[in-house]
C-alpha cells in the first residue's frame, strides 16, 4: 500500500532477479534517499525476487526484524545495567527483558512494522542497536587494556555496523550523537581517562560536527524558501517540530489503540511565535536535555534515554524538508527512550510492586496492540478508521473514499470526498478524484467542477500522487465517453504551476499528454509531447517507451524516425539510462518496427 508499490515494484523492472548484473541494477534502483538504501533494498529479496509479490512474506520478515530489535534492545539494556552501579530488586536480565518487552509491545510501532517499506527504519534500528552494543563492548575493553587487538576488532565492527545502518536509512547518521550520549553518562559514573579513549571521543565529536554541518548546509540557505512539494519553508518546519516532538512523546507515554496512522494533518508554524508552542517546545527540549546532563550521575538511565531520544530525531525532525509528522520516526529514538524505564525499575524496592507494574504495563500494551493490529488486518477498516479519527485530513478522506468506491458503497464514497473538499476546497487531488468518479459513474463533468479542478491545479505543488490521478484520467478517457472532460486542459493547468516547471512530474505529464493524443490519432501533437518529455528528462527509457507506444498505435514511420533520433542522442550521451547498455534494446526495437513496415 501507499509508498510500498513505487519502492518495491523495482523488483520487477528486470524480470526475476536471478543474476549478479540484475542484482547490481536492482540495488542501484532505490530512490527513497541519497544513499539509495541498498541494505534495505537487498533485504526485500528475502521475500521476493520479482513483482508483483505476496505481501505476507514481507510483513512476516518485518515482524521478525522487530523481534530481533527487541532482543538487541534487551542486550543493550543489560549491558548498561552491568556498567552502572545501582541497587536492583530483580536481576539485570529480568529488568532488561521487561524494558525491551514494553518497547516491543507498544502499539505505536504497528505502522513501522506492518507498513512494509518502513523496514528501512526498522532495519536501520537493527544495525544501530548492534553498533551501540559493540560500542559498549569496546568501551569495556578499552577501559581495561587500552587499544588491544580485541578493542580494534570491536572498533572496526562498530564502524561496519554504523555504515550498514546508514545504508539502510540515512537517519542512522545520528549514531555519533547516540554514542556520545551513552559515553558522557558512563563517564560520569565510571571515569575513563585513557588517551586511547580520548581519541575515540574526538572522532565521535568530529562525526557530530559533520552531521550538524550537513544540517546547517541544508537548512540555512532554504530557511525562508518554500519547497516545491511542501506548503512550508524549512524555518516553518523547524518551529513546527518543536510542537511535534512533544506530540510524539505524548503518544509514547500514553499508548492508544487508535491513531491517525499515516495521515496526520499538522498545521505548520508561521514562525517562532506563531504559535508559541514551537519556540517553547524547543526551549523545553533544550532545558530538559541540559537538566538530565547535569543529573546524569544520579539519573544515568534517564539521561541516556532522554539524550538518546532527542539525538535520534536530529535529522528527521529538524530542517530536512520532510512531511511534518510520521509515527515511524520514533522507532529508533523510542528504543533509546525506553531505557528511561530502567531508572524507574531500579528504584522500586518491593518485588511485588515491581511484578504488578510489569504485569500492568505488558497487559495494557498487549490489549491495545491487539486492537490496532486487528484494525490493520483489513485495509478498508484501517483507512476508514483514520478518516474517522481525523476528518480534516485530506489524504485519509480521499483514501477512505477510494476504499468505499472499490466496495461499491457510493454514498460513503461521496461523503468522504465531500469532507475532503470541505476542508481543502483548493485541493487538486480532491477535484481530480471527483472528476474520475463522475466520469466513471455519470459519464459527465460539470463546467463548474472542471473550472474548479483547473483553478486548483494551477497552484498545485509537485506531487507523485497527482501524477497517478492523471494516469487514471488518461486511462479512463481511452475507454469511456465522458462529456465535459478536458484532459489536455487539466494537464496544461498543472504544468502551468510555477512550482513544478522543469520537474520530472512536469515532463512525465507530457508523456501522458502524448499518450492521450495518440489514442485520438493526433500523431503530430503526440510526437511533440513525447519528444518534449524525452528532451527534458534526457532519458532513453522515456524515449524507447514513447517509440514503442507510437509503433503499437500504428504510427510506425513516425516511431522509426523518432527512434533513429534518440539512438543518435544516446550514442552522443545526450540521453542516458542507469539500468544497462540500451543499444541492444534499440536495435531490437528498430528491427521490429522495420519488419512491420515491410
């Protein structure tokens, strides 16, 4: 569902992945982040080597990774309890297991585990926790023996695990902050002044400065600039996250059976004082971090948990222009925050009280977890629950409308659509969905609806979702007679939006327009649109697709002429593709067209 499809469908781009060359192409095909996340992409091969694929295997592997993370968290907590001298009513192993179990069963992680593509977050956490465990092992060895061979092996393993974490998801680049958060607390409890360890601290500090420098590099120049895909600037997002982080903490401290899931609508702050929650939120975060740092010797587990939690949010919850709120961003930070439970567990002196607390926490979380997982078991129930939970959420209302349409419940289909248009009257997505529904059901588009759709698209942000709506509209126009539908007018309106000019979405709309003209026999306009898309994208993939559509539509002479042009451009490296050498594909397509012409 949702982002699963565009990310996982690359499994089928080259057919079944059964050779080293296809594996290389596949691992290089990720687009979710700057590293392409090859470790996470490789992990999907455990479940399928082609596409489409059965979702059960993916979800089963995600659950197993979640269980593995629980074991790693228990190990990490156990090592901390072993390194910090505190009185314990129960054994360190029991306390560590319960701490990890409370984290494991928290219902907030349902979307991180059952939303397949979020394996990128859970797998990054796997390697991050393993790196933290290795760091603690390294610290113990160094405190006794200096940089022995064993210490060097631990240091090397720690670096490798950190790299694997980052290549699972880039947010794991906060690991130097997590290492230092643990180290400054343990340093207060058990001083370690060896020169070799000072070198480690210097390297970790350098890593922290690198991350901070990257965030400044990304954030400062774009502080007042509005992203082409977002309705807020980097500065507005930063102040908003001062509120969002406390919303996350509330959701972690007060587990609930229901939530808005993947569709949470948050109004962006307009500045530090609009509303004040942004500024006060960040001041409170800064204050609590300073407080736990000062008290780190007396409250070591609280300090590690709090510093680790906020460190874990440094990349995704500051100045990178991502969406404002997503539950899965708490997965690794939440694992760090769960360490705070050790502070409570080690201060309860009666075993009966401790056992009752354990039983209460695990029972409540298990019940809430069961309810939320049961809801995720049926897609229609899931999206309708989200729509009911947040009636102002555009995405939840539209998704519930689509689910109702697939079930044949037209009254609810239009009810959810009406909610979307009520709260978001200028939404291009909502108006396009209304046009799709009206075309499919009544075969007629009113002039008012068409005008509203065109007006909303003229100011629309770049959106892959809108592109999918256009694909549906072009497809419908091929086999449905829909009175009043102006496909080209809608496409041109979206392309006229200044925010998307020159973007990939802009050019891909040209491909759709070319496809539309082709279906109506207008070869001149079709070739013009195809050619414009290819030249903008500089993509041989798009060029060959355009040629194939022209040839399949019966315009073989025009297709051959265009193919010869693109072959020359490909030879001159004016067009390119990242998958493989396309010359064989070009030759094969040319031979087929010439055969048809003869």
